[in-house]
């Protein structure tokens, strides 16, 4: 229902980029990507590929720097 536009009675299936909830979805996407990268690091280590762990951690650090890790720590509403 978040994508329902009551002014014209339609759903905005292309999204509502200029609304206040848009940034929440951006942060959710970043969070999912970040968790996937962390899962990859744990998986690499679990399979005994310790030599690859620094590469994965480097990618995670670059992602954190690119988005600002504080963006993943959303304050409660």
C-alpha cells in the first residue's frame, strides 16, 4: 500500500522516488547486499579458503566506505 497514490487512485509501480520512504528502501537494499558480502566471507572461511578471506574483507571495506557504514544502522522510527 505504500505505493498507492490516493490523488489519482493508482499504484505507482515505478516507485515513488521523491517520498520519505524511498531512502528506507535504499538502506534496505544496501543492508541486504552487505549481509550477502558478510555471508560470502563466512562461507569462504568455512570451506577452508583462508587465503581468499582478505580479498572478501577488502571488498566489504570498500563497500562500507562507499556508502558510509552508518547508513546501514538505521535509527528506530
